[in-house]
C-alpha cells in the first residue's frame, strides 16, 4: 500500500542528507506527490542514487546526454535538476556537488508502463556511470570531440 506519510518522511531525510532543497524539490516534482485518491492511478516510478567522481559541470553534461540518448527532450534544466520528457517516459536527474570532483546523483524515471520506467532509469544511470574524463585540463566544461 502506498503511504504518503512514509514517503514524506523519506523525502525529508533525503533533503537533510543532501543539505539543500534541490533533491527534495526534484523528487517531489517528478513523483507528482498528490492526494491519496490519485495514488492508485499514479504512473510507475523507478529511482536510484549513486556518486560519480566528476565535477558538477561534467555530470550536468552527462545527464543531458543520457536523457537525450533515451529519446527525451530536455524540458527544464538548471544547476541541480535536469528534466527530460518523451511520449513514453518522463525522467529527472538531480545533481548535488559533494566536493570539487565528486557529485551525488539521483535518477528518477516515470511511465505508465512499469518496464519502460525501469529501463529508462537503468539506461540513464548506466550512461552517466560509463562516462569517463581522461584529462580535466584547465577547464571544467566538457567538450565532446566530433567525428
């Protein structure tokens, strides 16, 4: 059974853990927390978190590319939240800088189809995790080499 009070408690703990509002706002926006009457018709949601050893600016770039790689159009983007939508899925990536070269990432995907949401979340997460930076150089803005 879906318990909004339990979910609110978990979201408050995450917000405290993240040390700011970015994670909680992104999660609430994506999950679409609403009345219990709508809970039964809510789309399937999948989310996961991980830490990547790259600066925030690189992770922002990786997140946008990951959303576009699954066919999403970037609907909204700021320093800490990137939202992408397509006909089948809506997804968000929340980014929290932990240090200069470390970023905490939350990936959330929603769809009316359970399998589509699970695949989208998994694809976004694996795309971001597979990205590697060979040399940071003097710039923190990634430039992808065009072939």
